C-alpha cells in the first residue's frame, strides 16, 4: 500500500522527535543496510555535517542515516545522538575492530520562533537518538520532526513528504523540512505555487492561482531560514548519480517556494539509493524527484498546525 511518503521506497525508514517547550525537532532517515548517498547545496547559508564525504571522489560511498534538524548549528548535535545509537547497535563503517557510523546532516534555523531556547544542555543529541529509535515506514508530517518549529514568509512551515511510482516500477520519494525565507503560497491567497504538480487533492485541490503577483516577492526576516530535504529511490545508483538526482530535485524547491535558493537560505537536498532496480531513464527519475519535492513542500505546510495565537498562522487557520 502506497502511503504517499518517502517510506514507500522499499527499505527506507523515517523517525521524528520534537520538544514542544523548545519548539523544535529532528527527523532521521535510515535503512536496515547502508545506502548510497549524494548531496547538492544551492542555498547561500547552509549548515551541515559530513557532506564533504558525499562527493563522488571520496572514499565512503554509503551512509547509515541522514539527519534533518532544527536548531541552526546547535542542531548538528542531533547527528551525534543518532550516530551514538547506531554504533551501540553495531552499525557503522568498519575500521579495524571499530565501527564509525556515517551520518550526514543538515540544519534549519528555528531559534527565533518563540520557543524557550535557554536550555542548560543542548537537547539535540537526545532528539536525534529518539528520532532514530522511532524510525519506521509510517511517520507524521506537518508539525513534526525537523519541521516542528519551522516557518515560512507568511505561514507556519512543516515537514512534508510525497512519493510516486514510475512506469518501470521505480519508486521515488521526497522528505523535506520547510523553513523558507520565501512563501509557498501565491500572494495573499490559498493557492500553492506547487499546485500544477498536485496528486489526488493532497494539499487542497484548489488548482493554480488565477493571478500571479509581480515585483519583489514576500519574504520573512533574514537569518531565519532554510529548506532541507531528502529524495530517495529504489533505483540502483552510483554516488555520482545520486549527486545528480539531488541536483535535479532542487527544481522542486524552485517550483514550490518563491523565492528559492537565496543567499539567506541554506537549501540542501540529499539523495539516497537503497535498491537494485535498474533505471534506464535517469532524466525522468530526476524530473520525478523534483515533482515529489514540490508536492512534499506544499503538503508540509498544508498539514502544519498552529495554536490560536501563534504567528505566523498555519495554513488551516489562515484559510479556514
């Protein structure tokens, strides 16, 4: 049964954890076995861990997990929590009699969203371990995981996911934490920029906007941004091909967020390959990755929920 989640890709598991007091969270993607991974960064202000290792000319081609987290650079500690738990389970790159889990990660900035950030101990390692422990083929989207404290220019952000199956049986999926400086809806209305790519009324079925604004696009305060995501497939890909898939998936951010890939966003996409399905049409696979990413972004915002006095409001409260 397809869930319209990235876990429709065979082998992929996702777990979330959040802290309501701090108003932040973490999402971990993993699998039973290490998987091939690439990355592409298009934002001007990224925050990352172990992404250099994913270049096609580097030694290690497979990873044990990927982490998306709130917390700005403090949130990179979520990967430590996940890595420690993986090591305790005997996972990791073998170096002599030691195991070194490979856990690349990326963060978004949610430190000014109203939560209590005056913690005595960094909470993200705990959140990373909790998210890994909860990993399964079913998980929450909207106000969940790395998207728990996310915002956009006009609406509350969130965690989104979407998937599709290509005619040859290849499955492609997207997972994204939407915390963009820009907007995912057109002007002041409820129509999503991603509307032309919607499947089955997954984010309201309103269709494209009848009008499109010109001039400077709506943005929120600088330094509070970043859309980070993962695209995954059961197609058998090399690390170089994963890198190209991640690059193509960035088109989905451009289709769903205006403006995208700005100097004050850290927009980043990982690409993961978990299977042995031969894909003869990498061009179509890249297009499908971008389409899923655009849909996932809209779903993450559409399903987010906010309290009555929270600012910005969630989509449901703004357009109810």
